[in-house]
């Protein structure tokens, strides 16, 4: 950059006042620019105004696919252009190949350029093109053209655009590095949030072994997964396990809780926004879906999002596209969606509060997290794990404590178990936790029970057995049923 100015110092003196003013205006813009697209759109306005072109184009070049994509293009009448075929691909290729500014006053008379079909169709006479170089590669190209023999397309204009492109290169380098740092920061922060105080997936029960097999199988695919289950059953643990076992494991894993968040705030977090989209939007912001590109994105409590947001999420699932708030440009994202809820989505569909098409898009591969009461044989293992993790000491659980834990209903599931263990550790003065240390909020009554009739029956049976120290005859008598019924029910539940 320094050598460029030294070599062209004499030519700089030939720049017009308007060109100097435009360069000054642009350098001020560089200090506040936070998004590459906003920067380029404003830069295109400057180019068109300075050289008085009829049309202007700014394209980004992808060397992997050897293709161009429009970032911004418009006519001097402020009319936008969305079709890249409106411009000469041959001229773009020429600038790309030579990697230097090019100026043609009479394109129609140049045998090397007049052969291009787009030049003939649009009767282009004058064209000026400048490459945007980043890391010694062409990052993008500015093209301005006219159907008239524009005197404004001069060598001084070419020098101006060369200065201009170098400034854009410096700005883009700063913006892209800043965006990469912001993305990395979001990923690290989200990982911290998603792992803090969350236990590992633990359990040797049949239901947990079956669950592990399902997670392993679906992890090998890119299928959308809907994880259902009661609160506290470990739905996010399952989501993270799917990501860690997938081919995307070295890519970002981001999560967003959707419950009790204002709709506009949630939308801006998911999709990002463009500068000026609303009051306080002082710069472009990348959304979490965009930050999770090539990785996995987990939507927790998906049932709580509004129908307007459901429609936008459906577009992500169907077309892998997002649009930032306040923007009109579509961005492609390659992100795997995992979702979770503790509500009955099918019932919400019937009630008309959840879109049926979105439900089927999410429910490609359903996984149900079992409540703790359906995996009671895992309770001793889980309890011992949490005792060691929370206390950091060798504290054991007495058989009376384990028995009390196993006989409880656990409406709050694993989350509630963690709280009970933490409370027991505080109450325990020795290296062993006894039944007296296990304090359960509703152990004295069934008033807070909100399960099904069958679950109530099981809970009542277990409490009566505990009350009579496992005596089946006394338990049957208190419940006014036969001992045979007690035996069959215990066999059905797999309880010795």
C-alpha cells in the first residue's frame, strides 16, 4: 500500500477536487463500517457519483467455484439490478485474470471485447473495472459502464478507483477479521453457557441404552431432530451428544432458549440485523444461525415461538436461507437444526398455535427423553455421580437414602435430583448420606401430583410399600386390593 502511494505521488496531484473529497468521505466511512455489505453499498454510491457512470456493479469472487455473486448493483437512477447477466462476464473475467484496473473508452470497437454477448445486447461503449485484492487474491471486482462514450472515464478516474479499491481492501480485511473474532467469541460464550452446571448423560438402564443407540444413529446423518420430554430430563445433553458424534463436531454448536423472550429480540438474535433496521441498530449484526454455519444449532423450547417467527424458521429448514432484519438480501446457511420442547406439539397444531408444516419439518427424527421415574435403576448411579461432582469428596450413599430416592416420583426429573443431592450434602456432617438427609418437597402428600392416573397409581403403590417396609400383605390391605394384584403390578414395573 505504501509503495503504491510512493509510485503514484505525481499522479495523485492530478486527481480532481471531487475525487479528493470522495476519498476523504470514504476514509471517514471506514472508521465506522462494521459490515462488508454496508461498506460496499456505500462505496458503490461513491463510485457512480464520482465517475458519473450509468451503471455500477460490485461482485464477490469465489475461487472455489470460480463464480461471481452480486453484492450490490444499480443504475444511476437508483434502480437496483439483481441479474448478473446484465453485465459482461467476459469483462469480469478479464479483470480477474489481469488483476489490475482496466479502462476501455470504446468497447464496441475493441475486437477483444465486442465479441462478448452482453456487450452487444446492452450496447456497452465505455467500461472501467478495478479488482479488490485481499491476501494477494481477487476478493471482488468493481465494474462501471455506460452506453455513451463517457469523457468521465479517464486515466485519472482509473487512478482514483485504484486508490479506492486499496482502501476497500484494507477496510474489508479489518471487517472480516473482526467478524471472525465476533463469531469465535459467540461460539465460546455459547459453549460456556451450554456446559455450565449440566451433567453428562449417565445411565445403564434399558431405556437409556436404547436412547443412546438412537442418538448414535441419527448423529451420523444431517436429519433434523425433535427432542421431546419433560422439563429436566436432559434434552440439551442429547442435542450436544448428537452434535459431538456427528461429522460437524469440529464446527460450531450454538443454542438458543426460546421461552419467555420477546419476539423481536429473539428474531434479531436468530437472524441478525442490518444497520439502521431499528432504533439502536448502529451496525450490522450477525445472527446465531449465521454464526452456526456448517455446524449445529439447537432451539430449546421451540413451542414458545410466535407464528411469525415460525414462518421464518420454516424457510431456514426448507431452503437453508435467512434474511437479516431490515435487509432484503438472502443469505445461504448450512446449519443442522435440532429442536426441543416439553409440550405436545401435535396438540398445539390441532389448537392452531403451531404451524403443521413446521412441525413435520422438525419432526423428521423424533427422540423422547425418558423421565427419571421410568429409569429408576439409574438413580443410584446418578446420585453417586452428583454427590462426587458437587462435593468433590468421597461421600457415600446409605441404602436407606438410595431406597428413598428410588421410591420418589421425581416430577422435576434430573434437575430436581441435583437439587436434592446438593441439599443432602449440606445437611450431611459425615462421609455418608442417610435417608434423613434426603429432603423431598412433597414427600408428605400427593397434593402437588400432576401426572396421569396410571402414574398416580404407581406412586401411591410405592409410597404404601415404603410405609409398610415392603410388606405386600399390609400394602394390599391398605389399598383394598389383592396381594396377587400387588405382585403383578411390581412385576410389570420390574421392581423386586
